[in-house]
């Protein structure tokens, strides 16, 4: 049995919550044990502060508590953050990728480049196909890879162009000798615009880059995995916004929700052929994702979000993605998520009404801020004219 209760107090600056839920374990009508959990905390209405205080108790009377203080723009430091040694994939991951042919999109920079370096420098792949839009960035990355020159291939492609993606799939299969063992869909684009300010063609563009391009590549390479008789692996980089949608990200959230559903359905279909599908949902990573995000009229956002600037280290995230997918064999998991993102994911499942309220507050506050900035800008222009 599962039951829960929720209490919410909303003040000028903080939204405080008190969430309780209980588990009773029964067998043939006999109560074997129970467990109660309470989550207390507060959201600062600026969406920049989160305090979580967890208390766990069970039928034995043992109380375990933990307190986390975190800024949503600053993820809790990982254990690897305290070490000066660079993060490196595990031995199992290295052995699993040795001698394999890998196709990696989004390799021009950020997380994709770090995934490429881990595979090339530590895993001895048979072939590593690096794809992205920027030829010069791919060439520089290739030079940084210590793998033999014959092992690395560069194929430029524009994921927003269906024909370019189709050519990439065909060229990658050819470069890998007819079989792509591992597909890593890392290429993508974010969005920054309100629904009413976003043209339909922008929705379509984001969907093409983040979802349809990956689906096209999967259709090109998965048959080669199955025909080889050796199985294969798809690692698809989604987002925490594929688990919950936030305001001003309608295009992005839609594309990432599509990835989640596609991977879940595909996973069941190819499991008997030895092909595994891994859907990874990162939070904020320290890359240029916000800089290159598309706005409602198609222009680049061109700004570095504070949360992105203070995000997780892409090298550490790359290692975690590869190890959790390959060494641990996890199918769906979240990486680099802040405390607030984790709580929001929980709330979506356990207290969706509260999450909706918080998201409305977030949007209305952002809307007021925009109006105030526009008013101040207009006043400044008027003052200059009067001068």
C-alpha cells in the first residue's frame, strides 16, 4: 500500500513544502513492515535556492536523516570533483569498446568532444566516426585523439537537414566496414522562447535536430548491428527536460520527450537481437548549449545561462555516461542533475499539482521581469530623446 500527503505554504519569497508518504508491506493480509518518508524543504521564488531535508524511518524505529543545501545553478560536487586526477572510463567500458566501430554525433564540442576523447584515447576502437557541423573543430578534435589515424573518421553533417543526415548514416556504415557497433546520438540544440513567440518552423527544426536525426541514424545502423549477430548499443543523450517540461522550452521539451518514448519502445523491440538502448537525461553541463540555443524567430540565443556556466564538468559527465551505460548496463538514468531538478522529477510523479504551481510561479516571475526590463529600456530611450 502507498499513501501520501502534502502541505504547501507560499510566502513572499519562499514556497515551503512538507511531503509525507508511507509504504506498508503486506503478505496475505499480514503486515510485515512499514516505511515512512518525509521530505521538507523550500523553493526560493527566484528558483535559485533549494533546501531539502530528508528524514527516513522504518518499522524498526531507526531514523536516518540527510540535509542538502544546493543552488540550482550549482550542482552538488561529485566525489570526482575533489580529485585532481582527470576522470577516465572504467576498465570494463574500455574492454567493451575495444575493437568496436562507433558513430558519434555532436562531436564538434562540449559533451560530444569529451565522449570522443574518452573513446579514442582509452578504448582502442576499431573505427570512431566523429560527426558535427564544424569541420575545423572536428579536425582539431581528431588531432587530440591518440588513436591511430586510420581509426578516426570525420564526417561533417547538419542534423537539421534530412538529406545530410541520410548521407551521414550511409557514409558511417561504409566507413565502419558495413557494421556500426555503437551509435551515440549526442548532437542537439536547445531552445529559449515562450510558446506564443515561437514559430511552428522552429518547433519543427528543433524536433528534426534532436529527434528525427537520431531516429534516422538508428534506422541506418541498427540493421547492421542485428545482421552482424553480435548485437550493438545505442546511447541517446536526452535531457531532464525530457522528464519534465519547463516554461519557455516547449520546442526543446517536446523533442526530448519524443526521445524518451522512442527509446523505451525501441528497447523492447531490439532486446532479443542483443541491441541495448540507453537513454541519458543530463541536467546542466558546462557547454555552449545555451549560447547556440534557438529563439522563437530562429535567431541564436547567444547568451551563457548562469546555470549552464556553473554546470557539471563535461569530461566527468562523459565518463559517467559511458560507465553507467556500458559497465553498469543502465537503460534510463539522470546525470548532472541539480537537487532542484531531482525534486521536480519526483514531484511530477508524486505531487504533480505542486509542480504545476511552481512552474506557473516561475513563468509569471520571468514574465514580470521581462516587462520591467522592457519598461526600463523604453524609459531610457525616452530620456535620451529629451536630452
